[in-house]
C-alpha cells in the first residue's frame, strides 16, 4: 500500500470518513479538558496575574497558524510536482482554518499585550511577521476565489504558498533571528525540550496544543471532502452543459 | 468561576472571542459540507435519471 493511493478522491474520502469520528472526539476531549483545566484549575502567575490563562489559547493557535501554512506548503509542492488534485484541494481547505488560528493568535496576543506591555501592538519582529502571515492567508484565499479555472488557481496559489513560507518560517524563528522586541522567546521549545514554563501551566497547555492540532486535522479532512464534492459537482454540470 | 482580579475583562474577552471564532469556523465548515453533499447527490440523481 502506498500513500499515493489516497490521491484517489474515492479512497481519500473513504479513509477520511473512517478516521474523522475519532479525530473530532479526541479534539473535543483534549480541547475541553485542556481549556477547562487551564482556566479553572491553574493558579495565576506571580507577575502576569490571571492573564497567564490566555496562554492556553494564544500558544496553540499561533502554533497551528504556522503549522497550517507548512501543511499547505507540502500539499502545494505535491500538487506542483505530481499534479494530485486532492493535495491542491487539501491546501485550499486548510487556508480558512489557518487564517482563523492566525487571527486568534493576533487578537489574544493584543489582549494579553495591553496589560503586560502597555500596548495592544508593537512593530516587533514576531508580531509583524505574524501580521504578514495573516495577509498572505487573505491573499491565498482571495486568489483561489478570483481565478475561475481550478487548475490555474491551484498553480498560482501554490506559488503564493511557496513565497509565503518565508514568513511562516520568520513567524516561528523571528524571536531567535532578531533578539529584540517585546515578544518573549519560545516558552516550549519542542526541539530542545528545555521549556521555561512551570509544569502547573505546561500540562494543560500541552493538552490544549494537542487539541488544537487534532481540531485542525479534523477540519482539514472534512473541508477537503467538501472541496472534492464541489469539484465533482462542477465537473458533472460542465459535462452536462457540453452534452446539451 | 475563578477570581480573575483586575484582568477579568481581558481574560474573558480573549476566551469569548477565540471560542466564538472557533465555533464560527466549525459551523460554517459543516454548513458548506452539508450543502456540497446535497448538491452533489442532486446532480448525480439527475444524471442517472
């Protein structure tokens, strides 16, 4: 069995229908437990007070905002190299999820920043690169809507996705590239494991991060199924028009 | 409800807005998915008829 078998829409929809109930259930459990644990059970931070509770939304949303773009990058590359329609449609399906996560990260960051930094916004490297990533998401979605031919739209959006990946990388590593600005460094560096967050905050945060990741997967699978059906419906209508 | 102190508005605002955005995304995705499923079923039924 090869992974490429799932480039076949029927096989993809079959697998997707089988795994989705588990993904939705696991996402709901992890998110509810993580957020309820973080909001109701964890203590206030000695310096930030109760605003530390925003971390359970802000960090997972920011993580998924960047990861969604990387998933779109991989799907776009598969489209450009192997011309599998499902991969182009998966990238299209992920964009609204990614932009929602980016918006949540920006909004919760601003709400958190106001009492802690004394400002809603600063032209800090991480904040600015995130804003640019948000604009790339907007452009990506607009381009899909603006181009009528789906294959041309997939080509153009894939190239845009490649260009935008620079800002996705910058969003992730901006605090390391430019050691300046208001935004703190990474609290949970996955690669090194040397986290700066206390266990009492970390465990509900980790659960919330897993929940956001599973929700992203469930939504992308569901939305890709929708895009496949819309494409099939358009093809059938076009064929019928041709026959008439 | 935990005592959120002087930052209650910020914390509740962040949670309210985020959960509203997530719920909106899920509802819109499900609505679009249902409509696509129904449209395709109708078109395929017309084709077979």
